[in-house]
């Protein structure tokens, strides 16, 4: 199992973390952070696939702070909401948005310059998929949260022609992500993620498996 860790910041303040556990046919993702003067956000996503992100079978998405969990099964060219039984048509290149991490990993490992695909909105799978283009830009100087300056390539997600989340890659991994306001930075261990967090965030992140 491969584990990746990220610290999570809002307005320059560390408020949580992102943990990913990648197995041969499963990607599990935890996002947990405390909104300043707001609620604790606790999201978990489990994505089941076979040979690639495009060959997926099921995903489960829990928004614990909203007491909401959905599960979606894929049957060839349709997605089925396991609760409502509603269906949505898919292309061969449709994935839930959390699986974008696997495509970013593929870009890094294969040194690709671009990818195009379609995404489902994880919390609303019956909404029509949206087209996405990822293009890797030339490396430029990037300041990390620590203040260190590195050379990294920006990788924006262009969804229906509009820039959405952005990532910066170098050293064989994602160094920074911009989640349309909030930011996350690569960390080397879970201990690095937990430093400075409150007891609730610490308990959730520490127990994720």
C-alpha cells in the first residue's frame, strides 16, 4: 500500500490534512479540516477500480459532517446511485472527481503533457458529467508553505473551459494543490500532518485506514 500525506491550509492557517491510501485496486481518501469559526469537515471517499482509473466499478463517498453517504456502481456505460436507483450515462473516460489523483499520478509516472476525460460530481452522481482537460505547464519557481523555493510544473484542471483545482508537480509527486482558495502541501508523514491540529481532527486523521 502506498500512502500520501498533505497538510491543509485556509487563509494561511493550518487546519487539517488529506490522507490517501493506494492499493492495487482501491484508492481511499480522507479529507478532514476545521473551517475557522465554522464546522469540522470530514470527507471519506473509497474508489474501486481494476487496471486504471477509467476501469472503475464502484465508489463510496461519505460526508460525515452532513451525515450523508452515497454509493455508486458502474455498469458499463452507466452509473447507478445505489440508494435512489437513478442512473447517469457515462463515457469510457468518465471518472468520479476524487479519482483525478490517479490520473495526476499517471501524468507524473509517464511524463505526459496532457489528458482529457469527464468527471462525475461525487456527491451528485446523477448530474451530467463535465469535460476536463489537464495540461502540464513548463516548470516555474514555486514557494512552498515552508518558504522553500522549488521548480515545479503547474497542472490546472480546465473544466468546461474554466480553471478549477490546480496542482504543482515536481520530484515525482504533487507538491502543492490549490482547491479554489484552500491549499494543501505534500507532507512526509502523518506526524507532520498532525502537528498543530485540534483533538477532533487528530483523532479522525489518526484512525483513517
